[in-house]
C-alpha cells in the first residue's frame, strides 16, 4: 500500500478515535477483561497499519522525498499509539488529548502535502 493511502487511512482512524473519545465514558473498571479484549481487537489493525506507515514514511524521508525530520515520524507513531489507548480508556484530560490529536493531524497533513 502506498504511503499516501496509509496516511489517509490513518487520518480517518484518527477522526474515528476522536469520536470514540468524545462519545464514551471511561470504563467502570480499567482491568475489565472483556473490555480489554474488545479494545485489542478494534485497535490491532490500526497498530499494524501504523507500523507499516512508519517504515514507509521513514524511507521517504531518508530518500529526501519529503521535508520532515525522522524524529517527527517516530513521535507521530508514538503519539498515535497513546491516542489509541486514551480514546478507549479516557484517562487523560480533553486538552491533552486534543494536543496529541492536533500534533498527529499536523504531521499527516504535512506528509500528504509533501507527497502531492
């Protein structure tokens, strides 16, 4: 899958995660096994896509086809992983959540501009 498609899919996931964060309440018990398994099942494809995206993006940056620092790519992956958990467990304030969201969105948008 091309990097542009991966980035667009991740942007869609990012928006869906924000909707989940805003629509749900924190789980009553964070150690709830069925809830954990549900979250794991829903997020596994996103984690896999994120891993592929990071490798592809780092290659593009290495080939100097995009003017983004490699550290920004790695940080974006880490932030997206944090956001995945915060979206379901709702264990962070909205302000912090939106800072992560906007940071990720910025890098995705910048990368898409560079690839166009």
